């Protein structure tokens, strides 16, 4: 029987989280593709949290090796925005020179123009003082169903109470029914409508954003 541990992040976990867990944990999810360049995606959704706010990072290990994580920030007004992180990754990796990412960004731009013309809301970050914190969580298949995800969220809630945050939010895809159900079970509530995420597709259809909130 595998030995599963959930604990605070250690800098020694960094390389395996970035090089192995980040890609493997998201594989197969409705939102897993994005622009398909994992090194740059990690620089948007994982490494800034490990480097800038390691005290808000927690790790799942299976038989001693990292197999999942929760990362977050307690006050996103003091954290680089997703837009800024994405722009930096695009420039650093010259993503517009790569066919796959270029196709995604062109499609996203066309989606945005089309939806704006028709006044259809599009996805964006939540800015609300009631929920200043946010998180990202991912587990590899071998860590799922073990209770590790619940424990990660418990440690995150304890962190928010420790620093006095009034609440947090997260954003997933509305099409990821399993994730939405999990977050509801651990105490999150759906918030707002489900705007379109420009560029994203699942089974050939446009995808939608699901914002969820938790209050301390």
C-alpha cells in the first residue's frame, strides 16, 4: 500500500514539482491543453507561487516522491497578475515563434474580438476584497481518491486563518464537473456566471470559467 503524506512545501521539492508533477497532474483535464508548452505554463501557474510565497505551498508525496500540490497567495494585490505572468512567459519563451502556442493565441484573439463584438462576457480574474486570496491545486492520478486533496485544502484554510485573510477564490473550467463537485464538497460555493474562456476548447466546443469562493 503506498505511503501518502501531505506536508508544507520544501525547496527540495521544486524541480520534481515543475518537471514532473505539473504536467502529469493536469493531463486529461478539460483545461489541460491551454497553449501546450509546459515550461511556460509552469511559470504562470506554479513557479511564481513556489518562489514568491513558499509558505502558501503544500505538497502531497506518494512513497516519498511529490505527486501533487496546492499553491496560493494570501493577497493577490501584492502578487503578479495572471496577465503579467502570462505576458512574461510569452516573451521569455518566444511562444509566438512556436506553431502550437501561436495557433492558441491567434484563436484566443479571434475569440475575444468575436465575443466582444457580440457583447458576450469573457473570463477574467476576480477582484473583490471579500476574497483577496487564491489558489491552484493539482494531483497526479496515484494521489487521487486518497484524501490528500482534502488535507491540502485543510492546510490552505489554516494558512488563511493564520494570516487573517477573509476568504479566497479559485477558478476552474465549468466543464470540469469533477473539480467543481470536489470544491463544493470542501466548502467552496459557485460565484457569478460562466463566461467564455477565449481560445479554450473541449470536445470541439468553447469552454467556460467557473469561479468559486470560500469565506473564513
